C-alpha cells in the first residue's frame, strides 16, 4: 500500500498556488517529486551512482526534460507514434535546468548524476519550463545526493509596466520582456531571456523581483525536505591528491606560465607554448626517478590536473593584479573588428563578421509561408516565420571531431541570437519567412555574439526591413577576495577561467537579449551594474562599426531574390480568390508564375504572393485586387473585349467582372455595326456609368472618355438588345 504523500503548497502571486509533492511516485529513485500548478504537473527524478567510474576526471551530470504528448491529450505525429529525440524546446529547457544545477555540486564530486524531468499533465496557460528547475531542485533536496544549496527558477514578464512572476502563456504574448532567472537563497546563478529594448535598470529590477519569488520557493523546498525526514547527505569517494606533487608543479611551472600568459600571443601559439611547458614538466618529474623507472599513471594524471589549476590561478592573478589580459587588451577593450556584406553571390543576403579570432559567415534566405518552421510542444504548437540556425564545426577551433548533428550548445547559442534579432523583425505587411544561418568559421570566444552581429548585417543586406542594428558582446568577471575585474569581449580562455559569462545583445536604445551564468557566490549588485554599463559601451562600439558597414536595410530585395507582397482582403472574398475547387488561384499561379498563399486571420483574408519575377508578382497582385475590388460608378478601368454582339461589346474590366459597352457608348459617331471596329481581345479604357436596376449588370462607356467633337450631334437613344426587340416588336 502506498504511503501518504508529503506535500508543500505556496502562493506565487495572484492567488496562484504551486504544490510540491514527494513519496507517491518513482519511489526507487534517489529523489522524486511532482510540481503542480493548475492542470500542469511535472515529475522530476534524480539518481546518482554511489561511486565514480575508474579514472573519472570530470563531473558527469545529465539533464533531460521531455514533454509527454499524452499530457495534453495528443498522439505524436511521427511515423512511430511515440516520443523520440528531444526537440529544440526540450533541449533549451534542459539547458536552463543544467546550467542552474551544475554549480550546486562539490568540485570534487565525480559520481554520475542523471536528472530526468517530464511533463505528465499539461495546462494550456501554464508554461512548464518556468517550474522544471524547481522540480529538479526539489528532487535533489529530498534525496541524500550531496548538493551544497537549494535553488529555484522563475520567469519574469512585464505588462503595462507591471512585473509578473511566472506569467501565463497569454500574458507572455503581451509582455515586453521575458527573463528566466535561477538563484540560491543568496546569489543569482543564471539569467536567460529577451526584451523589446529594455534598459539596464529594467533588467536589474527584474532580477530583484525574481530573487524575492525564488526565496519563497526555496523555503518551500526546505520545509518539504524536513517533512520527508532528510537530514544528512551521503559520503562520496574523493579524488586522490598529492600535495607534495602539487608544490613541485607550482615551483617548476609558475614563472613559465606567467611569461606565456603575459606575452599577448595568438590563441594557438599560446596553447602550443602551454603544451610545451607541460611536456617539460613531465620530463622534469621523470628526471627525479631512478633509471628505467616509469612515471606512474596516477602521477601523470595529477600533474596534468595541477598544471591546469596552475594556469587557471596564474592568469586570473595577472588580470586582477596587473590589469593585463591574455591578448594584451585593456579590460574594457573590444578586439579589432572587420565586417562586410554581400560577400556571397547567390544567397539572398550575406555577411562576414570578424572580431579578433572569432568569425561568422551568415546567410539569409527568404521563403514563403510554406517554409514556416513548425515549433511543437505537447501543450502549444505554432508556425514561426523567423528562425536562426547556428553551426559550430570542429575546424573553427582547429580540432578534429565527429560530426553527429547539432549539439545542445549549438541549439542554445542559436536560440539566443534568434531571440535577440527577432525583436527587430518587421511585422504587418512583411510576408516573407526568413531563415538565418550562422556558420562559425573561427572561434576564440563569443561566437554567439558574432552571430547576432553578422545576422543583423545579413538581414539588412537581404532587404529585410529591420529598423535598427542589433549587436552583442560577451562579458567576463574575475574575483578574488575584495578584488574584481570586469572583462569586455572575453576570449575562450577567459570564459573558462572566469567567474561569470554574461552575454548582452541590443540596439543603441536598449537590451534585446541576455544570457548569464555565474560561477561564484555573492555577486554584489554593484558589480552587476558595472558589468551592464561596460557591456553597453562595448555594444555601442560594435554598433558604430556596423552602421558604417551598412547604415540601413536595402530598399528592395536583391534581383535574384524572390519577390513577395502581402494583401489583406475582406473575409467574404476568400472564396472568390480561391475559386471552386481552387480553380481561380491555380490559374493565377499558372499564368503569373507565382506561389499564392491565403489564410483567414482575425476575420480577414491574408494573401501572400511569392515569385521570382517582379512582373509576375505585380500581375498576380493586380489580379487579386481586381477580384476583391468593388466597382464604383464613375471610376475608369482597363478592359478586354470578351465578345462582340450586334448591340455592343461585353468586356472584362476587373478580373471576373464583365459589363456591356453598348454600341451607342463606343463612339460619338452613330454606328450601325461594330464589325471592323471592335474585335474580341481588343483593350481600351472604359468608365462605369451605372448598373441595370433589374439585373444589376454593369453599364460601361468608352465614349465618355473621348472628347466630344464640336460638330457631333446628339447621341441617339440606346437601342434595346435584339432579344428584347424580338419579344416586343411593337415597342410596347
């Protein structure tokens, strides 16, 4: 019989309650909880091996978030009808959890840990990713796995100036900023999000409000742990150490490492020099052995670890004490910039952006509504008209690696760039689907920010009407005791040895995207403010160079790019444009060489016309306007003669609309016949002079557009159509 589950409920504002429960599901896991809000229920489990694998030298943490389609009463659309590999949304949510949890484990803890988080019941208004990290942290809290602290994570939105914790899906659509923030009781751990050009002060206020909400959630987890009776954490095997060997490594290599670090060498030369010192170190250690004796594997391994630690501390102390960076720059200096647009002949837009030893080649492709990207989750699916793909091939860092599809890192970096550029994408009449692809050709730090800059340049080169450039810069932080140094435009090595990785994107007017990971405890808000101010200066410096490269979006797409226009028509005309069985729209596409898409949006018809030839697009546009136009008496139209009869000519003056030009309305001269005067296929302008009150047929005149000759007499009365005369020969 199942024991009574243990629950803890708290309020997140607005009368919305969240309940954490343990003791009922997945009881063989080391820790398992469910977190529920409304109809949304998330199950999180955590299991850790008791011992590390032999030879393990890093912390193997695996975090997977997955949404069960049954949670929303749906069946997967794949051929196998089951959940398969994680989609991008699930990968991004997994990264949000991983980045927040990883710093919680002791540095010497090397046992494998697996965290699995599943959406098992869905609520269309509750966004589960905001509660997934809470569930994972609570599962760790009620286990005996040795974590240092409890954390939680919330989403912050803002509607009409009011900040909201964990806004609903509907509220997010109205929000002008969206940040997900993770924190412990005392310290911020992770920030990710986007905004419509918010200020640095707005970001800081969001962090403060989020931290207040997170403290409530941490307190609930602590109370749940007490109710569950978890009072101790398990012991674990710690890696072997050799203090004497560590001192030898320091004595032999400290000065050598310092000299290389201070030499401002290029990335690969610096790496080769450090590798050479390591070889010298191993040779030195071997020299102390008896002849023929081999250096033990454990000694080699520990020497390698201590040498890496030595590099870490020597470089950090150099930056803190001497304000000297690995490449010789000042702390707030951006690396040399080089950028150009229109670098490739065939893509619809392209740009090459180089900053120091980081380079992005980015292309833009324009497509139709048929190229929209389906973004699917269990609770919510939609078509995206703008998406960005980021590729990080191994040659960009001079390495050889297996190519096995996109990594989680590539998905995450691409998402940050996409969210940043999306803030400037045009809406309304802009009918294109836009795909941006960033290929990183060279990398030494902050390739995601290079993607933002290159993407902005390429979009303007393609003629996509973004109103402003968006740039990005990656910030670093090094702290020790009361000292700290904020670094602008960090290198890859500075990212590794720093205490914070802080990426900020935006325009000259505000922040568009943020991604931050903090690796130290107790980051003062004053330091955060300095980092934001320094990031703004770096961002503006890069923006100045981007505006010099291309100051505004091209007025038109390139000659080889597809043309597209969007029309909005009355809902009642949708059927007329499509025609019976699609006959009309198919004829238009065939005759004009275009692709036409029509859909009903907000009780109106949105028509997108897509074609390579400008003339074809214009012809299709005129055709649709003709179908949807309402003829107005007194207006002038271009007409085509469809048939000639004894009493006049029937002409098409708008697509699908015909009227009669009576023989008396052809010319000021009296005509007995139209033979030899008007032929089928002739074109001329006509004026709509009225409609038949009985039949509603249109009456047109060519004569009304011809100046009346001075000697012309009065026009005769219009003759009745022959069929009417035959029925009424006496004129009665």
